[in-house]
C-alpha cells in the first residue's frame, strides 16, 4: 500500500520516495500522467486537481529528464521547464531524435500534448492504477482510442475517461465515448 506523499521517482531506476527525499536531491520535475506534461512541482497548472501517486511521477536529475523526453512527456506550457538554464543544451540531441524541432517539442500549438504515447505498460505496473482521466488531442481518431483501451486492458486495467481539454466543458474536460 502506498503512503500518502510518496511518489514514484526516476533516478536511473524507479524508487518510491517522499517529497522530502525528492526535494533533497537534484533538480526534479513532476510528470502528470493524465496529460503527459512535465513541469515544476509548484506549477499553478500542475497543482490543479489530484496529486496522488497514480497521477504524478517524479523525474530527478539528468537521468530523469532523459527518461521523460524518451517516453514522450512534453514541457508544461505554463511553467515552461524548457526555459530553465542549460535545459536546451542538455536535451537538444534527444529532442532532435524524437521531434521535428525543439519548437515542436515545446509548443502545443504545433503538436498538441497527449497521454497516448506515454509508456503505460511500465507506468501501470508501477503505480498499480490509472490516473483518473486522460487528455488526448481534440482530433484523435477512434482507432487510436481503441488501441489505447487495448493497451490498458492488456496491462490489466480499464481505460479511465478519455477526452480533450475544453475550457467551456464541465471540469474543462470533454469526454469521448470509447466503445467497449
Ligand atoms: Zn507547469
């Protein structure tokens, strides 16, 4: 059973650490599993909604940052982790392998953020439960949602509500129907 205030933290390998342990280490980022965005722990956007260990993972130091980018997490457009000094120098090779340009990586207007490409098999095994919702781009085809549902099913979990960010919708979330 997970204790309150502990998070799965990548430091070359995964460890379940308390926030105090995390804070005493290198620079760390929180990755939000519902959106695939990563940012600062005190980000005003990241602090909306629940923050349990099934919603947030932590990546610490250069190894953590590399894990996030390799696994398709994207920088939060509100707290802009990519504007941290040294970030671009540290990451440009890996980002260049994964994205058309650094701008594509950092700008959701060029490439919408999405929970679809995240490594769910690895993460679900660790966290034991899915986050309470998943954000995907507005024009996501149904076949991609069915494939996502199948990945969750193969990992032994049902798909949480999937939808897109919609400022006008209740909870700013417009849910899609995924046929069972
Ligand atoms: Zn943020």
